[in-house]
C-alpha cells in the first residue's frame, strides 16, 4: 500500500528546487523532519532514490512524489539527472 499524506494536513513551507548538483549533503545522509512535520518529495525531472529507515529504497520518478513521515529517518540519492523540491506539512486541528 502506497504511503500518503493524512487528509488533515496543510502545507506551511517548501524548499527551493534542487538538482543532482545542488542537493544539500545533509539530505544524502540519514536525517528526519521535526516530530510534527510531514513532508512530500516532489520530483519534476529525472528520478530520485528515497530510502526510509528499515524500508526498501523507492525510486521516485518525475511527476511522482514520496511521503516523509514525521521524525522518521530517511535519505535521498539522485538517480542521474534530477530536479526536485520538498514540501512540508503539519496537521490541522479543524
């Protein structure tokens, strides 16, 4: 079953667009979001390998996205030429 964002989240921030040459080194190593922050990795060109802790790596191709679970360790790796950004979401109370 594919992971998806909960229905009650709202976007509050977005990174700039990264490429295989500009992806920050911190994203290539295990890291996590804040405990309340969901994320969405949006690939606009090429492909990216997204690895969540204790999960099989997932190849995200252009036009698709990967969900980041709050506070879960994960990392990314370019799979050739790629362009992507990350959107951040938090749960709403209404």
